[in-house]
C-alpha cells in the first residue's frame, strides 16, 4: 500500500466514496487525537487489486469495515470496530459493550442490514 509507513500500528480500510464513512473517519481522527497518529486510513475506492492481494474480497470490503494490525492480521466487521475503538480513549467503554455476547449478534445484524440498504440506495450493489 502506497503511503503506509512503518510507524502505523493499525490500517483502517474504509470506503472513501461513502459520505458517512468519510464523516466517521474524520470523527475517529478528531476523537483519537495524538493516540490516532499511528492509524493509517486507506481508501479502498478503486483498489480491488490491492484488496485481493491481501486476501480481502472487494465486495466484503464494501460491506464490512476491515482493519489490519501491526502483525498483518486482518479483522472485519465488529472485530475491526472493537480494535479501532479500543485505540480511542472515549470509545473504549463502547468497544467493550459491543463485544458482549448478547449485544454483538444483534448489532452485527443491524450493521449488515444498514450497510446493505446504503449500498443499494446508492446503486453500488443490486
């Protein structure tokens, strides 16, 4: 990935053509402050070959947040959000909450449903 430096401990793959995703990125960056300096935000728009080379399905990348840690492990959906939120002091309690066994499956279903509707509404999936 062009632009990624060794100092980045977390790479967040986000949909830069999604206004809400860009807004969320800006919020995360603002909330993280100095704690977010080692987070690299990678816009997946038009980067299907890069995603495939990393073992990430471009379709799945549109539907789920993906994060890569400094060991090269890739996390998706709620695991990715939890990893990202744990890096941001004000979101750490929320990261713990969404990981709870009762909340996690419900939130996962809501997330997948919301993203699917957004992608259909914008004509990015049939």
